[in-house]
C-alpha cells in the first residue's frame, strides 16, 4: 500500500532532473504519472530536456509498476497545456497532484540581460506556471481535491547578483501560488511552493559527473551555510512528497530546501 495509491500526478519538466526524481518518488508511493516536457528550442547555455529523456523517465516509472504517460509539451503554449490536462483526465480518470516544475535559468549582470532572455525566463518560469495552474484548477475544483506544488528556488527568497531575471520569475511564482491558495482554500485544494537551493541536475551541471563546479555553483556554495555545492534531486522530492501527502492543512506555504539559506531570510 502506497501513500498515493489511486492518485494521478501531472509533472511539467518531468523528462529529467528534479521532475524525473519527482515522477519516481510519487510512482513509488502508488501514483500514476503524466510527465510533460521537451519544449521548443530556447537560446540558453545548456540543452533542454528531449523526447528521449521523456521516454527514459517513462520507462523508469513503469518499472515501478505505475502507468506513465509522456507528453511533448511547452508550458509557454496555453492551448497545449489545456490539452495535456484534458488528456490526463481522459486517460487516467483524474488530476490529483500538479507539480509545476518546468523552468529555465540564465545568468549575467542585469544590464546585459537581453529582451529575448528576459522573455524566455518569464514565459516559462512564471507564465508557464500560470498556464499550468489555470488548466488544472477547474478539474481539481470539480473533484474537490487537489495538491498543487510549484517549484520556485532559494532565488525566489532573496536577491542574488547576476540572477535578477531568474529570481524575479521565482519570486513571482510564490505570489501566484499564495494567491491561488487563498482562492481555493475552501475547496479541498492546497497550493504550496518548494524552494530548492542549487540542485545537481543538467540545469547547473550540463556536462554531468562530479567535475569542478561552474561559476553558478561556486556562487551558490558561498550562499549555502551548510557547505555543500548542491543537493540531490531526491532531496527535493522528499519535500514534495511531504506536501502532496498532507491531509489538507498546509497551504500557501513555502518549503525551503536550502542548505541553511532559510536562516538568512525573514
Ligand atoms: N538545479 C537547480 O540548481 C535549481 C535550483 C532551484 C530551483 N530550480 C528549479 O527547479 C526546476 C527543475 O529544474 P532542474 O534543476 O530539474 O533542471 P533541468 O534543466 O534538468 O530540468 C528542467 C526541465 O524543465 C523543462 N522545461 C524547460 N522549459 C520548459 C518549457 N517551456 N516547457 C516544458 N518544459 C520545459 C526542461 O526541458 C527540463 O527537462 C526548475 O523550475 C528550476 O528553475 C533548480
């Protein structure tokens, strides 16, 4: 018997990294899973998740005995997000858990951030979360049940030099989630946020392995009171599991998984 037997989870950015770890963690507790990823190309310094990554994750989830539907999706496209949510409900019968995890990063001094970079970050990290929330909320309202978790960042809790555009999107996610939490508080739906610090995924370590950390990681290491360059995706999944198995009393909360960074804010 798992904690999530019979539940259906929809995870954006589910092809790899934290999204893949979340898919495996929820499936291990009995949930059936939809993973959505493999967006249109963007102008970034690292590659995005692919359809091959989606298939690999689906295979790993199925090996745990769960159903897993991979959907090629770009969260910047509202019609596609609506269609993916409709497909989830028609194929698996419900949408109980939403993990709005898709995100992209770009670093650099504010006066060098181009409009293209700004728009890519806003369109995915903030507008994409909005599209996902908007598509899932009516389904959860009808069910009178839902567990929504959005992935912000420790960058959504503080200023960090050369991450201004990224951090602005991640602060925005928290405002969006807290406001929705209040809108649906009487309807059996909780909305919470997780804020990981640097996490070992292709976003910060595109080459893989344990090589010398890049500039971003070195900066974050300075920011982490617990002196580690990063946490593992599974560390974030434990926080996610806590929030989605809650009986319905935790909403509008922000869970920092921040190697002690929480001690420096508020
Ligand atoms: N890795 C870190 O250090 C770190 C720290 C704090 C927060 N985060 C956040 O965690 C989340 C997961 O990132 P990760 O660390 O697993 O990195 P990742 O790059 O491995 O995974 C992100 C996934 O999101 C997908 N994605 C990006 N834009 C998309 C779009 N428009 N539509 C659909 N899918 C899209 C990517 O293809 C990728 O598979 C992101 O929101 C990220 O901003 C990451």
